[in-house]
C-alpha cells in the first residue's frame, strides 16, 4: 500500500511528550517503556483498540442514520481490507500493542451459507495474519459475533433451535482456530442474546444447561487445538435482552461452579456493564480478584444518568486508580489487558475525535497506574485494611484460634463477657480524604 | 387474659365470604380448606404475619417520629408480653397458621451484657411457647437480629471485630435453640450489615470467608441440636449497606458453592429485594427453582419509582400468579411459606388499615393460586414452553443426540447445510395476550 | 390494487366477539359502538396504529440485523406505496379510526436536497390523502422526523448550526401543511436530539431560547394556515441524548410558561417516557390534567428492569384503568387519542404477532375503559378523595375561609389551640384493596 | 463556659497549611483570605456546617440503633444548649462563617401544644443569638422542620387537614421571625412530606394550590417583617414520599410560574437530590442558572449504586469544579453558600471522623474553586461554547437575523439550497480531554 492510501498520514506517531506537553497528539503520562513496580507501562496496561466501535461502526444509532464518513468505509468493494489497513495503521500510530475484534468486524456476514462465510473469512484472516507479521501488533481479544445475525434473534447457545446452537458453535470454532493462528491473547464469549425477554416463554433450566454445554465445548476445543489463550466470559446484565445469563461476576462464578468450569474460564469485565448491573467498576474487579476470575478489562465508562450502555471513553482518574490498584495488587494481567471498548459520541464526526479520545484515555490509565504505584509503595490502602482487620490476625484470640469450635462454645464465651463488643470506627471519610490526596 | 385485654375484640374472626361479599373483613378468595390441585389453600400458601412491621414498628421513619399509637405499645412496662398477645390474637383473627419474628422483636435489646439478654429472652421465649401451645399457631421464620445493635455497625459475621462475630454467633445459637423448641419451620439469615459501604476499607476475601464460616457454623449447630427446619439466606443487594454480600439468588448460589454449603441452605426470596437487585420478583423465584434453592418467600412489593425497600403489601395479581405458577409447578413449599414482610404506610394509622391490608393481600395470593391452578390445568405456559423448545426434544437431531461431539463436528455439520438456520417467532406478545386472559 | 396484493388477506375483519370468544382474532372487550358514559368506545379511545414501529421498522436493533421479512418491504422499488397500502389495510382490518406517522415513515429521506425530498413527498402525501378518502381512516398524530437525519446529530431546533434549525423548520412546515390537508388531529413535536450529551459543550440558555423560538414558529404557522389540530410536545427525559429538554410534563409546563406558549401547546404523554423520567404513567397523565396540558397519549409500556425505551405493547389493566379513570374524569380526549407507540420484540417475527399484539392491547384499553366507567359510576375514587379533603370544604373553618390572612394570624390561631393537630389515616391500603376489587 | 466544657478542646484551630501539609487537621487548599477572581475564598464559598447531621443526629438509621456517643448528647437535661455550644465551637474550630439549622435541631419538639414549643424556643433562640454575637458566626440556612412531627404524616402545606396547614404556617412564622433576628442569609422550604405516596388518594390540583398558597404566605411574611434573606425551595424528587412536588429545578420553575412567585423564590440545590431526580449535580446548577433561580447549594454526594439519599461528604473534584465554574461564571452566590448537608457513615463513630470529613470537603471545594478560576482565566469552556455556537452570532445569517420570519420563509430558504446542512463535530471527547487537564 502506498503512502497515499494512509488514513492517518497527517498524524505523526503519538509519542510521550511529558505532563507539560502542549500537543493534544502526544501522551502526557503514557511512556511505554517507563518502569513501574518492576514492569514497563506497556507490560502493565497491555492496551488494545477495539475494532467494532472505532472502525466498523458508522455512527448510526437506534434513532438515526450514520454520521461518520470514514475514508476506509467509502468504497464498498474493498472496504473490508481497507478497514483492516486503517485499524492496524491507527494502532501503530498510537503505539499500543493490541487490537481486538469479532469475526464480523473483519468480514460482515452477508452470506447465504456458513460455508461461504468461513471460506471468505479465511482470506481475510490471512490478511490479518500478514498485518500482524508486518506490524508486530497482536490481538488482545478475539471473539465471534453471536448476536447480530437474525438467526440469533432468540439466543445463540440458548436458542430454542438446535441448528442455531450449531451455527454459533461453528462460528466459535472458526474464530477460535483463527485466534490460535493469530496468537490472540484471549478468546471472549459475550452472550448478548443469551438471556430472555419474557420469562413466560423461557425454560431457565434448559437454557442454562445449553449455555453450560456451549462453554464446555469451547473449552474442550481450546485444549484440542492447543490454544494458549484464556477463555473469558464477559458479564452484562441486560441489553439487548431484558436479562442476560452472564449478569455479573458473582453470577458467572456460580455458573462456572455449576458446570464445573472453574479454573478454565475467567471474566472480561466491562466498566459500563458493571454499572448497568448495579455495581461500581471497582466492585466487579475486586470481586473477580477475590474469586480468582480476573481475566481482562474493557475500559470504558457509562453515564450515571442513563440506563443503557453508553460506552464512553474512560477518564475518571479516581475510579481508574482504584481499579489499577486492585489489578496490580492482585498480580496484574496475565494474558488480559485493557481494551478500549468505547465509542465516540455519534456527533463526534472528525477523525481527530477518534485519535484524541484514545490518547486521553490511554493517559488516564497511565496516570492511574502511577497513582496505583504510589498507593502500593506507601501501602496506603493495604495499611488501612491491615489495621481494620488486625484483630483477626491475633492468632490467640479465641474466636480466631479456633478454640471456640461451634456456636455453643461461642455462646458460652460471649455469655462470660462482662460487656458487649464495641464497633470501632470504620474511618471511611478519613480514608476517602487520604485517598483523594493521591488522586488530585 | 380477660376479654377486656383483647386488641381486636371488635373484629370478628375473618372468614371466607366469597367473591361477592360486601364485607371488607371477609375473604373473597382465601378459603383455607378449599382444595386446589390436591392440597388445601392453607397448605399451599402457608401464610405468615411478620411481627416486626406489624407489631414492633411504631410508625417512625428516617425523617419522622412515630405515628402509630398501638394499645399494646402504650404501657412500656409490660409491652413485650402485651405485644406477643396482640400478635397471636391478630394471627388467630386472620385465621392463618404462622407468625415470623426476630429475637429482638420479641424482646428489645437494652441489656448491658449478652447473658442478661439471653436470660430475659428465656422467659419471653417460654411465653411464646405457651402461646403456640394455646393457639396452634406456628412459626414460619425465626431469625436473630444481627443488624440493629450498635455492635453490628460494621457487620455481624463480617465485622472486623472477632468479638462481634462471636456476639452474632451467640445470638444465632440462642435463636436457633428457640427455633427448635418452637418447631419454627425455617431459620433465616439476613445479613443486613454484612456488606460494605466503601470498598477502599474492605477486604472482600476476608469478609467472604468469615461469612462462609458463619453460615457453616449455623448449619453445624442445626444438625447438632437436631433442628428440623431449613436454614435460609435472604438475598438483598443493598440498604442499609452500599453492597450486601447476599446480593441476589445467583450470587448466593455461587457463595454456597464456594463454601460447600449447597444442599444445606436455601433462600428466602423477598419481592422488593428482587426488584432492588434489578430483577423481577418472578425472576428470583424462577432462578431459585432452577438452582434448587427455593425455600420461602417474603411477599411484599416495592415502588417501581423508588430506590429503597418500601415493603408495601402485595396486590398485583398478574405478578403473583406468575410466582404462584412457578412455585406450584416446582412442587410447592416444603417448609417454606408466604410471609407478609410488608408494612403499612406511616400515615395509615388505624388498626383497621393493618387488618384490611392483610386480608387484601391474603386474597391476592389466594386468587393468584386459583389462576396458577388454571394455568397448570390447561398447561398453558407448559405447552408454550414445550412448543418453543421442542426441537431440543427430537432425540435424533444430531445436535441433540450428541452425535456431534465437539466444535469440529458441529462446524462440519453447519458447513454442510445449504442454508442458514432461521429464528422462529418467540410469540411473546401472543403469549402475553393469552396470559392476560387468565388474569383479568 | 387487486385482492392478490393484500397483506392481511387471510385475516378476516377483526370484530367484537365478546369476553368468551375463543378466537385470538376477535375482540373480547372492544366493541366500537358500545356506549360508555355517553360516548361510544371508539369516541373515547380514538385508537391509532403507529406506522414507524409496525410498518417502517424492519426488526433491527443496535446489536443486530433486521429480523422481519415483511412482504411490503421486499420490493425496494415501490416499497413506500406498498407500505402505505399495508398500513391502511391493517388499520381497516383492526377497525380502528386512526394512523400516526412521521414524514420519513411515509418516505425515507435519501435525497441530496430538501427540495427534492419535499417534491417527492408531495406525491406520497397525495397517495395518503387518497387512501384517507377511500378508507375513512384518519391521522391521529402527524409529525416530522427531526432526529434521524445525520444533520440532526447535534440537535434540530437546538443545533449549533442555524442551517439545521432552518432545515428542521422546513420539515415542520412541510408536514404541518400535510397535516392540515389530511386533517390530522394533532401535530407532534418530539425533540429526540434536542438535549445534550455533555453539559460542558452546551449553552443551556441559547438552546432553550432556540427551542422556544422553534415552538413559537410552529404555533404561528398553525394559525397562519388555519390548521385545526393541536400542537403537542412529547416529553422524554433522555435517549438518544443524555438529557432532553422536554424531560417530563412538569418541565414542559415550565418551558411553555417561560416562552409564553401556555394555551397553545399541550403534551403527548408516552407511558414508557414517563417511567424513564422516574414517574408512573398515571402520574404524568394526572399531572398533565392538573396543569391543563393533557393532549394525547402514546400507549405502551416499559420494562421495570430496563433503563431504555422498550416500547412494549400495553397490557396492565390495573395501570391502564387508573389512566382511563384520570382521562375520562378530566373530560376525555378532545383531539387526542391512544396511539400504540409500541413495537414487537425483535424475535416476534410473524405477522400474526403484529395483529394479536394490537388486538390484545386494544382490548386492554377497552376493558380498562369499562373499569373506569364503574369507578366513575360508583364514585369510588372521587368519594375517597372527597372524604380525605373534606375539612378543606368546610367554608367556615378559619384556615379555609381566609379569615386567617397571613402567617401571623395563623400563628395566633395555632397558639390558641390546646392541642396539636392530628394526622388522620390516609387509608392507602384500604383504598388499594378497594381499587383491586374493580380490577381483578 | 469553662475550657473544661469544650468538646473540641484537643483540636487546634484548623488553619491553612498548604498543599504539602502532613497534618490531616490543616487545610491544604482552603485559605480563607486568598483572593480568587477578585474575592476571597471565604466570600466565594460561604461555607456552612449543617446542624442536623453533625450535631443532632445520633447515628441511628432505619435498621439500627444509635451508634454515636457524642459528649453533648450525653446529659439529656441540658443537651439542647450543650449541642448549640458544640456546634458553634466546631464551626469556630473549622474557621468557616456559617451554620445551618431547622427549628427542631435547636429544640426537639416534645411539647403538648405549639404555644409551649414556641415559648421554649424563644429562650433557645436567644441563646443562639448570643452565640452569634460572641462568635461572629452567621446562619446560612434557617428552616422550620415540617416533616418530622407526626402531624405532618400526610403533608404539611399539602395536608388534608387545614389545622396541619396552620401548624406548619405557625412554625414557618416562628422560624422566619428568628431568621430575621439572626440575620440568616436564607430561609429554606423543604417539603419532605409535601408529595404523595399513592396517587389514588391524592387530589393534585388541591395539593398544588395549597402549596402555592403556603409559599405565597411565606413570601408575604418575609416582606411584612422586612426580612432581607432569600426564600429558597429545596427540590427533591422523593423520599420519604413516593413523589415530592418540588421534584427538581425545572419543576420548581413551573410551579413558581404557575403561582406567580418567580422573582420571589429561588432554589437550594442539593447534589444528592439532583442525582435522585435523574440529573447530574452540574445539571441542576446549570438549569437553575439558566432559569435565574440559583440560590444556594447543599454540597454532598450520593452513591451512584444506591437509590436513596446517602448524603455523603463531597470529594469529587471533577464534578465540583464544573459546579464551581457554573456558579462563578453566573456571578457567584449572592446570599447563598455551600452548606455541607452531609453525614458521616453510621460506623464512623469518632469525633475525628466528623472533623476530617469537613476539612477534606472544604478542601475539595477550595481546590475546585482554583480549578474554576483557571478555567475562567483561560476561558477554556467559554471558548469551546463560543466556537460551537458561533454561527448563531453571525448577525447577517438569514436564520439569525430574523429575515426569515416564519416557517414559510425558512422553508423557501431551505429549498433554495443546493445541499443539506452538515452537522459539525461536537468534539465532546476532545473537550473532555481538555477539561481533564484542568482536573488531574
């Protein structure tokens, strides 16, 4: 491809310019090679651009027409390859290591049969492999789209139609094989249609069993082909369905326990899915860490006043620093990373909007990583938690030691006490004040 | 007690008067002895009045003073016994079989030591046993209050203070022993303070482990004393804490799996807790049934526009019929029942409000039971679900039969198909229309 | 058009079959000619089918492709006229009096200039006029789509681009002129993009002023051309924008007061918009009635667990009866009516789904009208409210009579009282129980 | 009072220590005398401590007992005066200018008649006046509690009982007279019970009229006694009632317009009330500014996952800076100020929690004021908005100039255009990125 075909030719490589840089096209905080707690920023954050919102989406919404006029989408004929070019070029320009996509982001499904689609996909996939070789850019999240095709109208794995189950399974096999070829870091299952719209026409036990079988088949195939990536379930409580089975991290844990999949599957947490489920972003990350399920993270933000997935670019350092603290304290990512599953507002129509949105969000994560580093070095949160629970570390305390083995023993112990236990201040406001000192 | 001391003396026994009765003090639908699908209405519904809202509460809220002037609360001195009298008399007047209470409903905790409280509680408990003998009224849900005392400010089982853990354990032992004596049908754990207000000062792994240990101790004690009742966890997502660990049924399932308590503990579902967690009432019942956790039900309703537990009396026949259908289809209650965990509005100050609220809600459940009976007899929902999933019952279908054992086989099968699978209409609106015919 | 071209040829005219009819294609309650409180059911309900969801929409959503395969949409070439045929035929089959549409429902906007669009629209509009003449079907709500075109990405009336304001104005003029020709009962303004996504880039005073000017221009034009219909604003709090200026009825009232438009503009209330704004459907109707703004109603329902406009077909008799009671008590519709702004679930793919959904919802309204009739005849709610406020009808009470003209006089009056006022029971549960008797 | 009676004797006066101070008991940003945009920080922020949460509340909630053991509450007998002492001492220690209270914060209402209460109140009020004289501390918000007394169970101004209306009026007169004596900056009306719990038993027109009359009486009395303070309505959408009439700023605007009270009454915005109403804090401030209603601000924060008023101490610099920007751009406070209507978590039981919570929140506002100063000096937001709407400033543009006076003229103009208008990018992400540079 000649220089003339470049889409971001006017944009110089985005580099680290330091906190005082006046250029909106330089990083203020993200310095890929900078060492933070023993790893480079790049190794910590493992940043990924998402293909679907940034390259495949044309700016339409439920209420309105497309608003983006992207050069790579203009020529219908070769737009698939051109869009791949644009995406890789963009990731190179940003200087981040990963891209994430669904099969249908790379190649739209307008085929009469699955065989035709998979055949066409083969050449697209080869083109992507070639780009990976040329650029060194990797794939963070690979996934098959199991929700857009009309066949998935009533579910993919949980469809009442076994042929739809098979169709979904075939798409997963196709993409999982590609993921192995591309050495994708993770393979993600998002069950956007695997839920219900009306409980009256739904058999929960059947659908849960179908979903259990589907995930088990996916895990088996991973092992069969020797794919090294992690299998991740992405929780979301609703939208498009009224209720989705992978509601939140706690629900996914129970599901994996029920179908004996613990140890084989982790979660891909999305900030805005957390908030739709009634949780904070940090809650879902902390919960996944506590349950041993923390796989990868889709970094975006929702709107606190809107009840749907707004997928905005993340920028809240206070929230992100807490997430980074939880992540790094938990050992950091293994094969996971931060994927910007965020989209421009529909009237942010300039290419520069796309670029600056990514730069600013990358910086937000980088700055938050620095805050987390300081929190960890000072042991600020760790110390507060240690102090708060220290009575439980007193091994000789009869409640702790196990000397009081049952309720009767605990009862006798309590009855022998001349006073009632007192609650010690949780010091929440003081802790919040201290935390704020790290943020602002 | 002489007749003069009666609180509901002016109210005749509430009896079944039939759908056309003009008396607000007769049942229109609840006919205790009526046989529905092989059991009496009384056996199906196993109705219980809740002591805390109806007899212990005085009408105050966060913003205002007490508004109720109940005769049994007037004389401070003997009010505990008088309140017990009033409660049993009320349940008798209604003609329902059960009452439900916390330890502190029967006896307020104003004691300097636990021993003193437990000593005083003994005589109160004896008085309750005597009333049970006299009246034949049973206890549906017995529970220890682990949230009101100042000691529980930062949690009961999950308190950072082991002495609070012990205090909570002692209260459970005391109440569990009483529950055995009273032959309470169920023992409930509601962890109102077992959650967090600020993730920054919380160790999730520690607190979850403490809660796991606490529930395990409770189960052990049940077996040790030979208590026949069920141990139930009552899910609630928040309030008073920002986040409670027993968030919803799915979360409790995962918790029980993690701490190896499946089979020992079931759930007590509350309608308004379901809606606070972002679920419909029917969802939580259906989920509990699907996961084998359905224990008992707190019947109330929330306000769809308010974000806290309004605990209103249930009256939506459409919703309740769905719940009754799910319950009865699942085999009905074993030791569970419907407890009216509902409270009057604070400005519903007349005793007649309390009475009519219960009568109307009992009737709502009775009518819903009749709707459920018809739905089951006609197999209306069953047939719709059967039709919808019938492709999965075709044992020779290669996806169903297991002939296609892995993703590769499914892929080959799909690729050999000359067309894509089609989604069949979910017929949701038609089903809703049909369902409406049963309701209205 | 020959019979062969009919889309609902297999469906006989939907007629009233009575409550016991076994046909899903007959009305159980809607008997157009039946007299209720002095008017026919048809005159009370003034039912309208909405064109956009039922005829223009193809079953796509943000996450997925089109799922409907409607015969009238198959032939791209003449689909506009065929869709008009289908819509009128459907309304005739249902036997209801009205249809409602946007300009772009009748003719999609794929034109390079406004002039071309308006020219093409002229012939489409003529075709609609012809259908109106032939069928006697009227138009309940006519409206210009000011949200779908890319030009409206940042607002229509409130766009930062005056040319977009002009474009929106031209579309309104075009449609208002058509509305006059078609004798549309109402002209609706829904400002789906007239709000903000980010307050930081928004000048509220400017945008409110622009919106005020726009509505004033619309009102002026109505008078200029002698259009007899009502101008209605349709409140919605958000979606697609974060915040829409026509948030709810109370907000619209303030807006009309500010721009001196009270008396000229009323509201078109939508059930699901009410709930998104944190209100019950009945609340918005009651509020509009209290403020003299009640124009017309979009009858649908939302999902209590989902935070977006689900636009489901209405079926809750309890809620609808309250709405009908409020409406009829307030004098009923003048030029308004009930428009079914409801859509099938995306996987309800059969034409019969569309038909039964309408039939069931029409019946829900008809049955609710009968409930309202009984509530009014018995004066059940009226009496309860009369009783509750009767102290305010005692003209001699000094607080009522005006004898106590200011705070000083009221203070002296209160200080002279030997006791404090008492709150009388609101009897909410008793009233709810009584109301339930009318519903179930 | 001797030094021995001091409650905060161990705490030295809180002073400005600079951003690097290591003391949690010094301000890092609040430097009362520092000049920011021509006024001191003290003059800008006009900080007030709220008496109810910080001095009258004892740590109880709906689910639990009191947890605070405040020295001033210990001796029941003289606790009213001691609590006043503590409050004034605390405000002095913080070095802020104002205190805010209800009548019943100063003196609990346990009286048999209103006369007795007002008589006792007189001496309490005198004591407060004396403290004001001694300390120079002023009153930011004075208000009568019209929600706690049982008499207000069904509303104050909107009670169905005219005697309750009178009782409420007398309380307002009493407090308004005190407010004048104390030179309170504002008099606030919060209608916590002036709403409905059930629309079925509510006459909206009556209740709105009563509320209109009540506010008018308050305004008249203000003028009659020559009180210089502002009358403020405090919007809140719900809690304790299902729906409150002063729902949000837009609703209050319409109410004031309807009862001809515009110009006489402004609003006291509370951050957490804004979010309960589905708005951002900044939205309500911007809306009030746009409508000319901005009076005063209750600074707290809610929990984004909880649906009730959590009243937490504010600490989000990003949100507060936007609010400060809007406030200062709008001319700043006249008689308003920032009142910390925030409360400790119930298990934050130490006095130091109370102190640090205030210090940190004061600093959060001070820092946000500095951010706002920079935003204004750089004209960052102003310029972005100017650029965005600049087409509307082109006086010769025919849409702007008024040359196109009606829809017909606009239509002709649009039809003469050879192309359609284009939407220009809203640059939301770029603006957010730029804004972030000011915050973090």
